[in-house]
């Protein structure tokens, strides 16, 4: 890879070397090869050293040391628009089929910005939940979330409760913004000799790709994908078994309510189109995108596009209803993003111009508007959700 990325600090390099030593030891203990899904898991989540488990700054502009900006960091209008959909879900859960007290659960809350925007927006809609739960495993991110919420909405901070694991049972609305793309994925290749799993070796100095025959559930999934999406060898890509398993787990835990999953991805036939041969693995460092997961492991985020057909199948197979699927732009406009921007402009707010620029990023086809999608899965919600009232693409899944 051509080195066009900013040079990490000495401390960051030292942390990466410590992580590499742990990964190399795991590879050696495994006989010289580990599946990429395990490498990605360690690079992102190894306690104290992984990208999300270490102390480095992740979210925010590059001049603040961030690696990327998510929708909530762009403008509070994102959270205010999303609140309309969350409020509708909470209202339906509260009255049908028997009264209950729904909660909001945000999984992977990042900087805490979305929670800080959602809570007052839900209060304004008279839909404030008694509990706003956050599932966050990173201690560093938990601390940042607490501080963000304390500064933004101190009067509502006591409604926040942090969880260490998924609740056994839940009723309400689950929100996951840019979560699934960072769940470790299997790197794969379809070759003339059959389905192959891509893995990682270490020669004492550097990590490298190496392939072995895919086995078990991965091989079954790859053979099915090849048939359904007409994949022809040679072809390189990813299969998100863990993301599908995470979605399916909600079939056991969700009593009434909905999951709102916002992420970048495509339907199966789009994702595995021959024009995308090579896969969608991307790494993010200081607002630069690169495709080398072995460049200073632990310092870059590692992501891959979501197969939303697989997400829908996982939820439906676990007993959940597929309630809607739409582009980011369509969903947000259905939720009133345009009206929210218009109200800010009519009020002559000094931030109106900046908000208009942020909204453009959220809805532009060349930005988040089309690249990102929103899917809703749920149980016990008889009505059509407002976010999918127009432009629902479930037929494309």
C-alpha cells in the first residue's frame, strides 16, 4: 500500500506493536494461520489494545484527532428526525396489545451524541422513555458518552443506564447506527477449487493473506450465495455471519417493538455484483480510507458493507417481521428532516447554513443518502412505520 496516511504517534505505534505481538502469538498457537474474522475481532476489540477498546479518539473531525464522522456528529437534526420514528415505535408498544413501559436501547452509542439529541427530541414529542439504555463494551467510549450527555442534557442524564450485555427480554425500540459494519466479518474467496476462507499468517515481520478451504456454516453460506447471486470464480468478498447471528438473537429477546438498523450496505444481488469483485473491506484513519487491515493494526477502524438481504433473512427466520427497508435519504425525509431544516431556516438561526450543509451530506445520493440504508425489524407492531411510508424497498431484498 502506498504510504499516504499520516504517521501515527510514537505512543500509537507502541500500542499497535503490542497488539501485533498478541495477534502473532495467537496465529502461532493456531498453527500459523487464523481466520480473518478473528484478526478483525482482535484488531477492533482486544481489551486495552483494540481499536474500540483502547484509548484513542475515534469520532469527530480530523482536527480533533477523529478518524470519521457519523451522522449524529454532523447535525442534531439527524437525531431529531430519528426521534419521530422512535416515538412512533414506543407509542405502539405502549398501547398494544397490553400496556407496557417501553424503553430505548442504543447499541454502540459512539460519542454519545445521538443519545444527547434523541432524548430532548423525544421529550418534545411527549415520548420520553423512563429508561434509555446503552450497550457499550468500551470503557473509554462509556466515559465519553457520559460526559457528552451530562453536558448536553443534564436534566435527562439520570434516565441513562449502561448495559454489559443484551437484555434477556426487551420491549421498545433498539437503535443501532453504524454498528453492523464493524461486527467482525469472514473474508472469503470463490476459487476454481471451491469456496475459500481468507485468513492471516505472520512471517515474523508482517501479516499477510492466506487462504484455506472454507468449512462448516461458512462453506454452506458461500455455496448458497454463489447460487443465489450467480457468483463466478474468481471472486473475493465478505460474508457477515456474525452480523446475521446478532440480528437473529433479537428474535428470542424482543417481546414487542422494533430494531432500527442504519448502516452502509446493499441488497445481496447488488453487494455481490461482478462489478464489486474484490470485496468491501475498508479501514478508516484520520478521515482517510484505505484497504490494508495490516497497516498498524488497532489504529484504524475496519468495516465492511452490510448484506441487507441477509439481515432481513436472519430477522425473519428468527420470527421477526421485516417492517421496512429504505435509503438513508428516504427514511430521514419521511421522518420530517426537511421540515426540521425548514423550521431552523425560518427561525433565522445562525447555524442554519451549517445545518443545510450537513443535511445535504445525509441525503445526497453521492454521500450518505444512498450509500446508507435503514432496515426495521420487529414484533407486535401492526401499523406501517412512518420512516418507510414512501420509498419502501423491501421488494428489492
